[in-house]
C-alpha cells in the first residue's frame, strides 16, 4: 500500500487471563497501518489550493484487520470404515464410489465437526429413494486423543434414520387420539345416565305402587270424617250461632264456608266451651274436657260422623248445665203435643199418615208447626213427611225439615207459580223462621236451621 507501512503489533492478550489451550495454533499479530514520514518518496503531494478547489472531505484513516491464521491445517478426518466402505472386502477403491469414506473437515472458528454426505446415485424409475443416512458425529478431542476440555462442547451422535422398508412417522397423518377421547367421555357418561334411569324405572314398575307409610290410612280416614262434619255444620247450623272447635276443625269449617267470626277456637288450656251455642266434639276436644263434655257442658247430640277414636259429634251447649237443658227440652216437647190437635183439625192443611203420626208425637220442630198453618191460610197445603234430624242425632231432637207437594196447584195458580210461592214464603221470613228450600220435581223440601230454639210455643 502506498504511503503507509505495516509493522507487526503486540500479541493481543486474552480477556480472561488464562493460558492458550494446547494444540491450538498460535495467532499471528495483526498488521498496523502507520503514516509515512514527510519527505518520503512514497508520500502523496498535497493538492494545490485554488479558488475552484473543493474542500477535502476529512475521512478517518482505514484500519485493516487481519485475522489470525493457523500455522498448519489439520488433516481431514475420515468416517470409520463400515460395510461397503474402503478397506472392506468387495468395496471400491475410488473416492467417488458409494462405499468410499467421506472426509470430515473441522470448521475454521473451532466449532463442531461436520461430515460431508457421500454422493448418492439417483434412484431408478419406479424405485423409492432410500432414506438419507446421517453419520454419527465424533466427539472433538484435543491432541493425542486427549479428552475435551471444560469449555469444549460435547457432540452427541444423531439417531439413525429408519431403513428403506420402514415408514417414517412424520410421513403418516397424525391420528386424532385426543379428539376421540374427548368425544368418548361424554358418550360414556350419557350412556351411564340412561342406563341408571332405565334401571330405576324398571325397579319401580316391577315393585308396583309404593306402600303407604304407617298411619297414613288412619290420617286419611280422620280427614274424611272431619270434612263431612264441617260440611254438615256449614249447611245446617244457624248463622249467628257460635261454634266451638279445635284449631284443625275450625280450619275445616272455614274452608267449608262457615263464617270465621262465629267460630270459637278452643285453646289447649281452655276450661270449658261455655259461651258457644254448638261444640264440635273431636278427639282433641274429648280428651281436653273428658266426661264433663257430655255430662255437664253439652248433653244433646245433633249429628254424628264416623266411629271410634276418629268419630266427631256435634253437640248443643247447655249454658245452665245438662239437667236444666234436658228439662227445657221435655217441656218444649209437651207444648208441641198440645198444638198437634189444632194442626190436624185444619181442613186446608192435609198431612200424610206418617206426617200426622210425627205431629201427634210432638217430634216436629216448633218453627214448622207455626209456619205451616200460616201458609195453609193463604193457599191449600199438602205435607208428605217430616225429617232431617241429623245423622245419629238423639231421639229428643226435633225434626227440622218438611217435604211439601207442589201439585196439584190450587185454583187460579199454575204449577210453576205455586212452586215459586212455596219457596219464596220461607226465604222471606226472619230468623229463626227463615229456612232453606230446594225443589226436586213436584216436591219442595224446607229445612230450618239447627239447633232448634226451645220455648217458642209456650210464649
């Protein structure tokens, strides 16, 4: 290079301060470019200054760096002899033959040695190309077979490729194993649920209806009896009469339509049912009052429902005691017998033989004995029978219903008009003479409320 002189520089020192590895070639120093002295023949003359000269561009002097080169190149490594390689029987001696050993060259910078692949002959038409084999990488060692140093990376041989007859795993399409497992789990769970449901249904069908728990039949029977008693009280007991009952019976009466204001609930610690007109004697009420209920507070039964421990009796409350009530009832029956002769002698009031016997015995309610002669004074009246003293009532309880014939109609009235007059007569009366009426063909049934008032005929 013109104008500069290259002199060897000092040997660069290692950064870690460790000695050079044995067997590694010594690095040559890099040449250093130095400027030539002034007046030297090789120095370039400075350009002449002039008005048209351009200013020179100041550029830093280039530095030429020369990498260290090894003193001598090592001999190329060869692949160990194998079947079909050089040195084996029947192998070709030429380098271009398939069995010749491939040279191995170490890299210039000191890396992992690579093996050059031997040349392969092109496959014939219709023949599958054999898979490419990769030779195992030898470990790098120091001079004279010395083991690699701590800084030298170990080289591990690559796994051998499968033979020509074996199929490469990468060439086959991936199997959807996970997708099949994901689909298999929900299907198995659904099948298990369906199987369990089928087993349960089959067991229930084979076993038949489940047996009722113990006591369920008794509870059901008690409920039916309570419902019957509540329906009778709601239909027969007079509005305005106070009814005493236990909490369960009071709830049944309210459900049947009896006014809640006329109900007197008997608490557990109640001393007596006095203050009420009627008491519904259930098992709870009987257990609460014992023998005093029938012997002191309510001696007369208006109606009975059921039997045994579940039986219910509707009783009349005697404010003055049982003896006083029985005396009043007997006095009222004597008064009904006394008026029987007058009723039977009325030509406008025609009674059947059964009805005449009931009137003569004094068993008909006093309200009917008063209302029927008054009706016969307006239009002729025919009485078929008396009844409705309540299921299971005591014999001393008066009969509160009458069956009247609506045909033949009296002169001047049609059958329909005569029927309407019979029903409207009782519905327009004031208590205690008002009554409920119902028509069944040509028969009109009249029912007065319970309990029957005592002493109406004597007054």
